[in-house]
């Protein structure tokens, strides 16, 4: 077992701010949490490099079509090196116009956070689809856990 990261709360807040910016459909808000040279790998594999490019790309995405709303639960935050940490989270998506999580859209979120200018920033955000093929019980358990988070919003 590993001990909590000394900056656990700040790194979790960075992830929460990412989700909040996404759910408000604000490319600027999402990108503000990224390092200048940060990278974002989306659910579909799209890769965007650099904070300004991330803001621009998300402004285009949010302006061109409705996007799903995220709900996420952090599983761990651990140190990789001095000033570098990794956060792992499970997330679910609520499709546009719906009020419930689509179990077919679960994802693993990985955030590599770095200290830039004295503040924690996202160096890499990656969303990986989490189908849990052959593990229906695990997918259903996550769906129920994420639905529980919706109840407290």
C-alpha cells in the first residue's frame, strides 16, 4: 500500500476542475488546468498538444455538437518523481439530452500532473474506453457507484 501523495488534494482538485470545465463546455476552463506543453488524448484517440491548442480544439468541439457530461471518481494519486504525480480515475458519461450514465461509455482517466510555475498542472490527460469485456459485474458495479455520485450533485 502506498501513502497518500503530499499534494493529493491539489491534484484531485485539478482533475475536478477539468471535469467541471468539460461539463460547462468551456474549452478555456479545461485548458487552464494544463501545462503550456500539456497533451490531451480523448476518448476516441484524438490527440491535441499544447494548452492553447487544447483550448482551441475544445472550443470547436463544444461549438459544433452536444457533448456528454462526465462524472468521475478518483482511484489513486501517487508520486512518480519530485514534482510529478499520476492520478487514476474511473469515469462515466451522461449522453446529451439524457439523465443517466451510459454503461457503454465508461472510461479510465489518467492524469500526469507536474509542477509548473509553482502550481500543479496537467501534463497529460488520457481517456481510455473501459468496456470490461466479459466482466459485466465490474461494469455494473462501476455504473452503480457513478450513479451514486449523481445523487449527491
